[in-house]
DNA sequence: AGACAAGCCTGTCCGC
DNA sequence: TGCGGACAGGCTTGTC
C-alpha cells in the first residue's frame, strides 16, 4: 500500500541507480494498467535511447524525467519498481522492463494493475501531476492552510484527508495514524475542524510521514524499495491494524469502523470530536 | 468458496 | 433545471 513515505523511499533508492543511465531497450506487457491500454510506440519514443535525468515525486506519483520526455508512475496498491540484474527471473505480473547498461534493468511489477506507467512527451506535464493538492512535507503546509482546505468540505475529516486534491500523499494507513496522533476523531465533519485541531493535525501528518520515511516505509504485504528491501514502519504503527488491541496511550481497545468502504482504526477515548 | 484489502476513477444521486 | 459535491460501485488478484 504505497503512500507518500513508501513512494519517497522508492524514489530515493531508485535515483542513484537510474540517474545518468541510458535506456537501451524497452519492453511492455500487453496488459492494461488502470484501464489504460499500453502505448508501446509512445513508450519507445520517450524512453528508448533516452538518458534518465531525474526521478521526482509528488504525492504518491513518481515522474521519471528523461532526455526524451519520461514516464508518470503510480504504484497503485501492489506496484513494485525495482532495478534487477537482467538475467534474473522475470516474475509474473511484470508490465514494464527498461534495459539499462551494465546488465541491469528497471522492472515494474503490479499484480492488481491499479497502478500506472504512462509515458509522456517533453513539456506535456500529465494531468494527474498538476491536479494534486497540498504537499504535506512543504514549509508552506501550515495549520492555517490545512484548515482552509478542510473547511471547504462537509465530508468526514478522514475522507477529506484521503482526497489527493486536498492533500497529496496520505493513504489509509497514515491517515489513521495521523488522526490518532492528533487526537482527532475520524468522523469529525471536516468543516468543523478547530484551529487547535488543525495545528495538531499538521504536526501529526508531518510526524507520521517523516517517521515512515525514516523507517523506509510500511511493508504490510508486498511493498519493497527499488533494491527489493522491505520497510520497518509496520513495527511502529500505533492504531492501524490493531483492532481490539489496547490503545498505546490509554489501554482502551482500538476500534475499527468502515468509512468510505475502508477500514479506519481509532481510539474512542483518546480521539474526540471536540477541541 | 467467498470475503477482503487497497487507490483512484466513473457514474449516479442529492440538495441548493 | 443546472451545478457541484458527495458517495457508491467497479476494477484487480493474492491471501485468508
């Protein structure tokens, strides 16, 4: 379940393996990702013979910039982007292979195909990239700006925080963690958030994301970085997946409710609708 | 066997 | 009636 910390960990581990390298060969499976048919010609045009210049991240998206354009990449929920030796076994559900020099290749594997690997031409910035909301790690992500965004919607705050057009990068795991850390009830209507709650939430969001990055991501099922390594952050989660177990603060059993068809974990004693 | 997990898109419905 | 926002449903496969 790659969220911002996992995607950032992939970016950091990918960058030294890719930047400056030239892509000699491009292969794409015939299977569609996120309802998009593969465009092998465009992929070859933007990647084959190109040199990788940068790997950027915004929210949960990666942008691999090359001398001929590049690719917009999203890991969906089961996507893996790894650099491996060319002679190693090709795993099932491999959708993209980019041959690099020195017998290595970049592979994109995604069993559930919720992800995205879309080539783009130079100067054609993908729509998804520009539609993203606030960057929660930026200096400009202040309590006031966060509150301003939240006041615009009547949805429960948990659902609002998952909206990538409001804040880019939070997913189901880190949202539960941030709300717990900020002592805010997930069902609180976003438009009623107080200045004090917004201030706690701002800090909590940054704390959980930065901790996630320090621990190299949360590996609950299949998440790995570009070298195939799992993360450690699953050992530090305070509420997510701890249904029925005692709250680390007060001992009350952690509760699970379904919001927006997704499980939400919280402590009914520590997380209040008021204040 | 069937429910479930997840992110994001799309189609539909609701209220102003 | 029109509009935007909210929300349910669909996609997908491995795992329990």
